[in-house]
C-alpha cells in the first residue's frame, strides 16, 4: 500500500493527522523541516518512516523532557544493557568515523547525531526549524550545532534500533555530501546567519 493511502487510513480514525504532500523531493532535511513547522503540540517528535526506532521508544525520551531538557535525541551509540542495536558492521564504523569528524567540526558531547528519533519542546522546535537551511541528510548536525549555540539543553538517550532494508543513505556518496553540508552550516553559524 502506498504511503499516501496508509496516511489516509490513519486519518479516517484520527482527524488530527494531516498529510503534507511535497511537489518534489528536495531532501530529508527539507521534508523534516516542513513537517516540524506544521506540527502542533507542547512536544514535537520526528522519527524515520522506516521504523528503525520503534515508536514505543518515545517513553525513553519522556524522562529527560520532564527533567527539563529542551531536546532529547535517540542514540545508537550509547551503551545500555536494556537496548538492542542491530546494524551492519560497515554502518557502525561509518557512523563512528562520521561522529568523530562532526565532533572535530564543533558538535560537542553528542555520541550519535544522525539517529532519526528526536523530540523537541514546541517553542524550541519552532525556533530551530525556522532557521534550518540544510535540505539534505546533514540537517541533524546543523540543527544540533544551532541548538548548542543558542544554549538549549540537549539530552541523549539510548534507544532500540534495527537496520531496515532499502535505506536511503549510501555511505560513499552521501558521506562527503553530508560533510560539505555541515561545513557550510558551520560557516553560516560563524557569520551569524541563523538569526531568529
């Protein structure tokens, strides 16, 4: 069943669900930005559509939010005996190298910037996503760099995650593109280009 039909089925019993169809593919960052800017509520979560992180993992993010965090991000890199991470070996190593490089580019204290399971307080989401410029897969790093610059409290929590077939991120082609996007975001941040 096509995704549009699945959303239609959900809307039949949940009238608060909306489908936002984009006329063309402008990248994951752009799609997430549009979705988050249209979201409503005290908290705003985005999760990868392939279900790599089961939606029930949201319960792991609730504690840090109640304790005062502005942003809580899921992590495949933090060790937790109650969590299972199933990933192909080359993706694990690529993720480690990528996060090491990202740390050198200024993202401090984040073990896994790329896990697609992140929750924000409503006003924080509006502030950050309004300023987000990266349309591609590197958007997570720009988002977190901007959050750190603005002094938002970020918590990272281990979550269950399982590699799904048919993933869109190809390490050899997307990796260099993502690093270029992050470098561009760093330059923009340094020039004060993310104004409220």
